[in-house]
């Protein structure tokens, strides 16, 4: 039954981390939309947020099969937090360029490309085969829920506070996610 504890910590850590990342990514795109009112700027930010994921995912899946999945998961989460901390500092110092935001969106996208297959590959290692389908379904639901709630909560967060403060949500959720993941 220890596997249930591992699943609970893993899925909780991923739910928190993914939701925080989704909130911040959506808030960044909402911010670009509101500040630039440019379709081209929104398209550029959207491409920066999603294209690296598509390009890097095949390589990331291979790495998740060959290397330590726990390390990949934590490193990906930490990379997102570091990139977000970097843009937080830049914003506080007054550097708020579209280019910087797109670079950070791309870094975050690359990290997500590594995190997703690593987490998915972890589950069969400790979940009994007769429970694996249900646990994979729960894992998929966690991901889908963060993708649905993230944009809405990102808009709410951006309405309540400046973007640089929204960045702190991602940093906090990454720290919480990494800590919980380490407990599993």
C-alpha cells in the first residue's frame, strides 16, 4: 500500500506545480494581449509558449526512458522556477520587453516537454499493474484540469495584481511541488 502514498504525493505535487505554471503562462499571454493589443505579438507569444514543447518532446521522451526520471522532473520544475524568478527580477528592474517574455515562455515550454514524459514514466515503476490504468487516468485528469483552470485563474490573478507578482505564484508552486515530490 506504500505505492498509494507515492501516487498521492506525486499527483499532488504535479497538480500544484502544473496549475501554477499554467496560471503564470496564461497571465503572461493575457498581459501581452492587454499591453500590446497586437495580434502579431499574441501569436508570437503563443508560438513561444507551445512550439518548443512540440519540437523538444520527442527528445525529452527518450531522455525520460534513459535517465533518472525523478531528477528530470525536479530539474524541469526547477528550470521553470528559475526562469520565472529571472523574469520577476527583470520586471522589478523595469525590463519588460516582449522578447524577454517570449524567451521565458520558450524556456518554460522546453522544461514542460521534459517534465511530462518523466512523470508519466515514473508511474509504472511503483503502481501495481492492476491499478495502473486508473492512476494514469488520474494523472491525465490532473493535467487536463490544470490546462482548464490555469487560463481562467491566470486572468483572475492578472486582474488582482501586477504581472510581476503573478510570477511569484509559479515560484511558490514549484517549490511546493518539488518539496512534495521529494516526499514521495
